[in-house]
């Protein structure tokens, strides 16, 4: 499962950089795990160059998928076919083995994550909805059940797109226990829609050590060097894993939730004149560097004073343009998409991928009261470091046993 962790993490960082480059000063929050675990259900039915493009963008080629999907020789049957495949098409065998590894690994990962119990909530809804006139292959339905315990659902986009939209929203609302009631906005589907993929994820966790109810009032959050916004600040004095990335002048802190989930916060020392001050960090972050930053080589336990804003983020994305820009073009093209693994008529293509993620970061219900204040940075009387998140930072929430990044975000402004 190590290969899958690497693939999902590289995809998470690539996706973040694409979104960050188009929204340099805005809050960002998404679930790379949610996107990957949903797109893999589409990849299950993709063939040819469509599958190759998806594998490259989602980093499934890190798990052994070859760039070219070999064509099956025609007019050959039985033993002759197997002999010819083994001699002339050895990649076909490797391809099949690699694809089974991908889907089996996802099944194991989903099972491992679902086995986690405790005081955190992870609600996730993943579903593929296709135009009912395009019949799904029985093989695809069975494989979807085998690997992902779900199956595609046929809806009437052609004759009743608004009814299909409401049906999809009702399903998502039910799956997320009312947390995400309206994932697809009005007008998001029409009679031309053929296939829609939805992914909605909600997370709320209790800290292993709750924040103290010390800071009453609102405190200034430095959006940049000239702009301040009031925010409810939480305080914690605890032994925590903390580190410093010298070349980026950035602190990294681990805040554990109950059970096997932690939030990691990356906080640069300074902010820029008219920007978040995160540009260097965002451009430098890679899979190898992230692994090093969260390792014992960088982080160690210390007696830390933490000041962290209380915040809630709810972000919605239509992923078609992002994924196309990353190189996944054919899947969204009516004339080029190859989903022969899903439908005999090959009349399906991805119309849109809707994604919404929500997170609450709080100290278990502390109410804000009026007032102003300021926080000073530096070493304190107790001798340990301070971690003062009063300016923009990056954060991600990780399932530590499987090394899966549930969520990745940028908090730039209250």
C-alpha cells in the first residue's frame, strides 16, 4: 500500500499547486483522498489513452501502470491468444496485474480507514451517475461492487435533468447525514449531460488535548502586512511534535486528534507586503520534502504554546477545468473519451466532477466575546517555543496509520 500512499500524496500536492496558482490569496480546502477514491471508480472503466491520461494525472503510474495500453490481437482464440500475449504483449499481463493492484490497494485502504473508530467523524459520499440510455456493462457493475462496494446509478439527464440533479443532491444529503444538502447547484446539469461524478466529504474531530478556554475576545489575524481581520483565537500549552524548516523559514506543528488522525500546520515566519507570504512554501513543497518534514528528522516533542484561529471552511469545486489543465483531457471530451470498460456503446464521457469539503476547527464550542487583543511572538517564560498562527498557513489532516491525507488546505483569511 506504500505505492498508493505515494501516488495519492503526489496527486494531492500537484492538485493543490494547480488550485493555488489560480487563487493566490484565497482560502483553499479540499479532500485529495476523496477525489482520488472517487476518480478511481471512473478509471476502472476507462480504456486506451483515456486511461493512460487518468493514470498520469492521478499518479497511478506510480503503482506500475504503463503509459500505453496494448491493443488486444484480433482473430486469435484460446491457447494461441495466451501464447501470443505472453510473447508479443508482455505489457498486457503487467498492465492487468498493475490495475488489479491499484483497485485492490484502494479496497484495502478504504477498509483500513473505515476500521478506525473514535471521536472523529468522517462522512464521505462517492457516486457515479450516468445517463440511463447508456447501459453499464455487467462486468463493470460487478467490479465496482467488488472493489468499492458501490455501483453506478442511472438517471434521466436527457428528459429530466432537474429531476436528476435533485435525485443526486438527495443522495449526497442522505449519505452525509445532512451536512452537504446542495452539492449540485441549479443549472449544473442539462440534457447534454452524460456522466457526473460526485464526491462530498465532511470531517470533524476532537483534539487529543482540547484547547484551553483562555483567550476571550477577538484577536487580529494579519492577512498581509497592511490588512488585519478579527478572529477568535484558541490557546494550548502542551507537549507536541514541532519542527523548523530552516531553508523555508517555516515552523511545522502536529496537532493530534483522538485516535490515529493528526493535523499538521505549516507556518512561515513572516508575511509579505500584499500577499499571504506562502508563495515560497507552496512552490517548494514536494512528496519527498513533505515526508522529511513530518519525520523525526525534522520534528521532535517540545513544550509548546500554540495560538491557532478557530475557523470553519466549506469549499466547493467543479473539477473539470482543473483536471483538464493537469492533463486529463480525453475523459471530458465527447468525441475522444474511451469508457468501453463501462458501456458497450462507448457513449459516456465525464461532464463534470463536483467536489465539496467542509471542516470545523474549534476548541469544542468556546463562544467568542467582544474585545480586541494582540499576541507577541518569540520564546516565553516557560522556555519552550511559541507557535503563533496569526497569519496565513497551510495545513493538512492525515490518517497516520495509512499515511493518507484526508484534507489539504490554506487558511489565508478569516
